[in-house]
C-alpha cells in the first residue's frame, strides 16, 4: 500500500527484513531522526543493526567495516551519507524507506554486489 504511514510503515519494514532470512539489507532514509527511529524499533524487535547519518561522529567507513557478511548485523540504516563512494558488499538488498528521496540518486551496481 502506497499510503502506509507511521507504525504501519515500520511494521511493513520489519516484515520485509524478517522475510530476508540470513540476507543483509541497507535501509536508506531521508532524515536522521527516521534513521534513529528505525534503528531503535529494530533493536526493540531483536534485529541487530547499525546506523549512520551526518550528525554522528563516527566515519561511514568505520560503520561499513562493521557491516560484513560475517557480522551479527542484519541491517544498516543510513541517510544519503552512504549514497556514493562506498562499497556495501555485505548488502544483499537495498530498501528505500523514503523512496522518492533516493530513487534517482542510487547507483545500485556501485553500492552493493549484484548480478
């Protein structure tokens, strides 16, 4: 449903992430507040995740180095700080939580492995 908002949208995201099995996903959001909200929500549901946005003191490369195929983290949540120039090889899926903000900016071949 295109009109999902608030908790229904978070619940739909959780359903998608749970359906991925052992695969890993990167979730892009438009606002840092949403990055933090999604991260907290997923932690409350026992889904290990990492998050990054421009207001954090950690470097994007430090977060990416922790998001490996072997790591316990299933999801990486980010603003557009990771939109270009970063290899997200652990990611099997890209989820655009705020799709209208990122659909034209992402080059998925550069962001994650793909066939």
